[in-house]
C-alpha cells in the first residue's frame, strides 16, 4: 500500500499541485490522467522517491517492494538482457552478485561458508532458483526471442529495449508497480499480453497512459490531475469520461431537480455496469463496479478541441481500387500483390509488420512514393485529406501560427482564423507563436485543423493519436465515429480502431488478409493468428 499525505510540489512561484491525500490499495490499478503538463510523470517520480516534494510525504508499506519502469533506455547498455531483467529485483540481484563473489574466491574460508549458507537461505526464500526462468518467461511474453536473452542491451533496437525495461519492472512480482506510458512502442499483441498480466495482478499498480483501451482494461480507479488538484474516482477511464460529461451536462441544465439528476446518474451506472459485465475484461477489474458511488461523479474542467469534419460532397460508389500493389525497400518486401477495393461508407484499419509498411502504402496512394509494381485508382468524386506520420515538412518555415493556417483557408480574415484556431484550443498569445517552436501535440492539432479546412470526403490517417493529449484523442475519436464518409487509418490506439473501423486490411509480404470484422475479434481469432504467423514468418 502507498499512502500520500498533504503532498505538494512547486516550481518557481506556481504550485503544480497541492494538498494531495490518497491511499493506493493492493488489488487495485490506478490510471493517472491529466492534460499535457498537468504533472502526471512528476507525480509518479514523487511516489518513487526520485523527486522530493515541496511538502508532504509518500509512505510505502513496510517490507513492501516498489518497482518503476525506467525511462533512461541506455542505463543498462553494458549488461546482458537477462541480467537487466533480474536487476529489477535489487535485493535478489545483490545477493546473487555477493554469492558469486564468495564462490569465486581462491581462499574460501569457514567464515565465507557460513556467510554463503546465509545468503543461500535468503536466495531460496526469494524463489531465487526460479529467477532466471521467470525472467525468461517475462521476456518471451513481451515478444523477445530467446536468442536475444544473452545479448548486451547496447546492441538492441530501441523498441526492444523498452520491452526489456518493462520486463525488469514486472520481474519478481513487486508489491507496488509504477508504470509511465508502458504501451509506448509495443505492438497490439504485446499490449494485450500486458493488459491480461496487469488485469490479474493482486498488487498495487499506478500507471500513466494515453491508451484509453489499455486504461479501460486494467484500471479499477482513475486519478485525475486537474487544475492543481488530484482526486481519485472509482471506475475505469470510460466510466470517468462518460460520467463527467453527463455531470457537466447536468450542471448546464440547472433547472433539473436534484432527484431527477440522481436518477439519471443511477441509470447511467446501471447501463455502464451491464456493458462491462458483458465485456472481456478480467473478473478482478469488473469488481470496480462494486465501488462506484454517485457522490463521486463530478463534472470535469477539461477542454476538448472542436474536431468536426464536414465534407463538401458525398462520395460516389467508386472510392479506391488497388490491384497487385507491391513495395520493396533495400531488398525487403513490405507488402506484395495487394489487391482490394474500398467501397462507399467504409472505415478501414490497415495493419503491417511495422509502421514503415502502412506509411509506405499511404504515401503510394497519395502519389508521394512509387510502388515496385501494381496500380491504384481513386474515384472521381473523392476529395482526400491526409494526416502523415511525419509532419515536419509542413513546419520548415518560420511563421506565425495564424499566418500558417491562412495558407490552407479560403477565408483568410483574422476573425475567421482566430475563431477556427480557438476551436482547436489556440488563443491569445498562442496565435502569434512561431510554428517551428510548437510542441508535437500542438503541431498535430494544426494538421487536423488544416485537414478540416479541406472539407474532405476521404480521410487518411497515419497514426492520428501520436503526440495528442487525451482530450484531443477523445474528440478526434468521437468525430471519426460519426463521420459519414470514408476513413483509412493505421494506428496503435486500440480504442480508436475498435470504435471507428469495421474492416481490417493486413498488408503482408505475401498478399493481404482482408476481413470485414471487429478489430478485437480479428486479433483474437485463432485461424487468423495462424495465417498471420505463416505470412509474416516465411
């Protein structure tokens, strides 16, 4: 258990948050949310002891072990992969090293023998004899093959390093686990493995993540950092979001009687509980419903950008035809003989073995890359808007934000541009910012604004949630669900895909796997898993 009492931190004159009093209890998983810059990572660093608070205290239960997902990916470069994981249990690792040093002595004494016997008892008590096999199982669960287990960390790809560090944090079943963005750089299958692992944990887990599907599947409680205050609410992310929006609507319609509002909230909880009971969530996570209290539900102060795509015209029956499309790079086949048609009203998620595959495909159909073979043809009624994975080419020139947007707008009046940027949460001094100094999230909001001004009837999105905060992701997702025209998307955001798309096209080195089905069902279908394994492991 972790107890936080009267916690506050201040940088300069302005406090980031203050008067934080919370208890984190075993068997629960707490999802920490808040706008970018609210202090989510800072809060985790204070709990881990990495950062001293201005005042207050953090107390971890006596004899309890706390483990943290390391953010310095080069910290263990000098060590083999398996040793790096074992080092996650510092006490066990220390005993292992001390034992090895004793047994390596050429002048091993009786005193050394007594000390070694004591260390062996401690080692056995920590289940040390199974440590290496447990570490290897974690690595395998996270998709790291056995032939990498003895390699040095410095020789690994950056994305593989992230998985090793995650295995290190999980190793030894720590009493308290702190995870800051644990799904970054994980593929969807590995995220599902982690969801199942954490969903069945009986320890205390505190996690920061922008992945709403992940938060829904693992969290029993949400810890919201909002306007300098930190409050905990029972339920997962979706319950927090939907209930806070309902409470906000109730606040606006103040003419409703208190009893009517209470009944409305009770009905919302009943409906939400029924949906969760039917879901694939683990039993332990469904228990969150038992703790939900009407009095906890409060309106949120969050601001959501106004992302609304309004097409100028509907598409005709012919949208996109792709025939025999193949692309290779440096002798590596990204995809081969891709053939399919996109029909009116379809929303399709594209998969590949990595981001390079889907990015190459989108660039080809946008005319930015030439395929090795094959053809594609757009329907004559199609007006496309494309959100590329790398948007740096749009921000090479030093210019004010308002001037940048004017290049993409038919109406260049200052009043219109200010209003449009205001919808995307830019106001005041923001409008005079140089676009070259914008953050990744701000540039993404600019790109989305540019796309909306095109009034497209076909939206092509290459990882649309990258760099965005939760509010922007939620707003973008909500609009794509109701958008009446065609969507083509590649993304690691499970929730975005699940709620928007009804067709999956998997671009493999030997043709496509094309299924009209729910994304989660696609990932879980054993027959499709077998087909994917054969096609990707040729």
